[in-house]
């Protein structure tokens, strides 16, 4: 039985290597109150697109950010 469910990270996968944050993206991050957010793209540099939102490719995500703590 799960007594409490806590969300601290959100991961979104995009097919574009040049992701844009939509109003819906920003609202999802805000509604969930996550502090570590990732946008996974096919091939891109690793960079922050906004506060608490990092863009990176899948290899970098697995190598550098898992497990998420």
C-alpha cells in the first residue's frame, strides 16, 4: 500500500532538437511542483532552458542525472 506519493522530477521527451517551452509545459511543471525537470531530445547540448528545467539528450540524461535524487 502506498501511503504517500511524492513527485520531485518531470521528464518530457521531444522529437525536436530545438525544444520550446509551451504554456502547457510551464503549467505542468508548476502544477506538479517538481524541482528537477528534464526535456530529453534526440541530439543536443546539455543546458538549462529555464530555472529547474534542463535540456539534454538521452545518453547524457542516463549517464549524468540518473538516479534522480
